[in-house]
C-alpha cells in the first residue's frame, strides 16, 4: 500500500517537474561519472601521452647514438692502439735500469769514457714522469756525435738536453761533454 501511495504521489506531480527531476537525476549521474571516472582517467591519459612522447624522444636519441656507436668504437680502438704504441716508447719502472744500462753500453760502443753517470730526481708531469740522468763523458767529437745518434735511434724516447762540450786541454781533440739524458715513463 505504501508503494501505491508513492506512485500516486508521483502521478500527482506535474509533467514539467517530472521532466526536471529526470533531467536533474541524469545530470547528477553524468556529473558523478565525469568527476569520479572520466576526468581522473583523462588526466592519467594526458600524463601517459606526455610520458610516451618523452620516451619516444629518448628512443630517437638512442637510435642516433647507436648509429654513431660504430664510429666511436672505431675511434676508441684507434686511440687505444696509439696509446699502446706510445706506451712502448715510454718504459715502465722495471725497464728503467736496463734502459740506463743500454745508454752506457752505447757510450762504450762509441769509444767514450764515462766520467759521471748520475740519475737525478724524477720530475712528475701530467701523465708521465721525466727521469733525468746527468752524463759526463770524454772522447773525440766524432765519437760524441755517434753516441748522440745512437741514443736518438733507440726505440724508447730519450732526449739529450743541456749539452756542453769543452776541450779537455787547450788545442786537444779530446772533449769533455756534459749533458742530461731525459727518458720518460708513463705515470699511470
């Protein structure tokens, strides 16, 4: 009976109010749907689209990097080979005594007499260390020149600097030659 009274009450409402109640209920349901489901999902979709766009740009950058990777690897291999070649020219710490012995052997082969052969304090540079050695030899001019030439032809880098040549006596062909031989080793 209560149900009939409810329906009877609805039948008594004017048609315009029924339409407004129906429209209001529809608007309320649509509004709830929009605020509870549509707008949050639309915002999430917008965020995901921006994320996809960002990832697409990163993928494009990665593809460009991959295209140049072979070039970079070839350059790296070339630089590594050059570095290994340079390391062959720079002795390591264990080879220094044998290198210095080679220099004295070259002096002896060149008929020079060693008066002084004294290693100096190492000088640390950016990526290498200079190892200077004071040398004082006696011999004629040609023998000194042959010695310098032989040192220059060594496979390792050895520079002769601060050369001073003076005759042993006045009008003598025997010369006192003072110089510094500098070799290098890799710091790393």
